């Protein structure tokens, strides 16, 4: 396949992944309602992605209230939605080419907080084009959220997307930074402002249900090696503990963690306990603008 053919194929896959994401979210968002089980929503999202011809780029993230990211239900999760600020973060890939986007569903009654991250995302998208610095994108996000009376979560960022890599350069800050890097035509990026009623900083929580492989080194123990064979299908993309079927999975996973072959994604929480909203789209940088793959 020529370089041009590869670029055209990648573009087609990015666009297809984005269309699948839109269809999934159209059906999943109304499912987020008081009394519904988080696990039912996550299972639906992941199964519907496959039904439409894609695969999850990462486990369906459902983060509540002060949780900003990286929460997904466990296999036996019985938690239901209540009066919550819900972040539904969904990734789709087609042959490794990713669409990543998130929507906040307000079941608590904080429309201004939800709107702050949405408006910040729109403001960021408006300035994106080839040659624009990531610092300018961050400045647009921060000023919009501050003007709404909230704070951006400054230690979370947007990111680039590459084949089978959900977090690639460049980093897209959610605040005004002194230095940035210029966006280039053809870059695929995910912009994801987080707005909070808190201090604007997240830290790792105790819960870990999402993992990813960081080394191809083979484990010594047979159980861990069996688990490695199962998780090879995810390449470098994240996967959920509830997806894993290998016998004695818990022991195998613990072994891989101890050997530094696998790492976990702890749930990220606002350090002051403030509520958090999130809004995210994937877009392709172009000369004179950008093309959204996860929206219109």
C-alpha cells in the first residue's frame, strides 16, 4: 500500500469510527437515568460498538460527581445512577484508528457546570487549524471556563490519537500555558475540557478497573503468560478487568502488574471533592480549520 493509500485508508477509518461513536451515544445517553445500572450502560455501549463494526478503543468510562475519568464498572457492579453528574466517555476504533469523545449528563441539577465544559470545547474547536499553537487552544478553554465561574482541571489534558495509541502527542492543555506546539495538518486530536466547582486538580483514587500493556516482555508464571495471550488482542489500548476471561485472572493480572508488564489507570478524582463536568470531541486538523469526526 502506498503512502497516499495508507493516508486515505486511515482517514476512512477515522471517519467510520466517528460515525459509530455518534450512533452509540445517540442511544446510550438516554439510558443514563436515575435507577439505571452503570454496568448495563457500559455493556450496551461496548456491545453496540461491535455490532456497528467497530471495537472499543478503551472500556466505557462512567465517572460520577468528583470523579473526572477512568471509572468503569466491575463485572459484578450493582451501582445505579442517582443524583449525579455523569461523565460518559466512549472510545471507538476501526482497525486501530480511534474516535474519542465524552458527554456530561446532569442528573443533579447543575446545568451551568455542564455548559461550561461544552462551551469551552466549542471555543477550542473554533481556534483549531494548522499552525495554531496548543497554548492558544488551552487559553480558549481556560478563559471560557473561568468566565462561567468555574475552574478548569489543569492537570488533565487533551491529546493526539494515533493507530492503537489512545494518548499520543501533542498534549492539548486545559489552561493557558507559556509554551505550546504548533498543530499540523493531518493531526488527529481529542480536545477534552474539564470544568469543576473545586480547585482544578485531580489525583489518583483507590479504584482501578482499567489496565494497559506497557511491555512485551514475557512473564515467568504460566498463568500470567496465559493472560498475556488474551490481552494481546488489545495491542497498546486499555482494557477492563471485567473483559478478562483467563482462568485465575486475578492472580495473573497481579503478577503482570508486579513485573511491570501491565499498568493500571486509577480513577481520577478532584482533590477538593468538587463536581466535575467533561466534554470531548475528536477532530482532524486541517489548513484553515478542522473536521470533527465525533460531531457536526
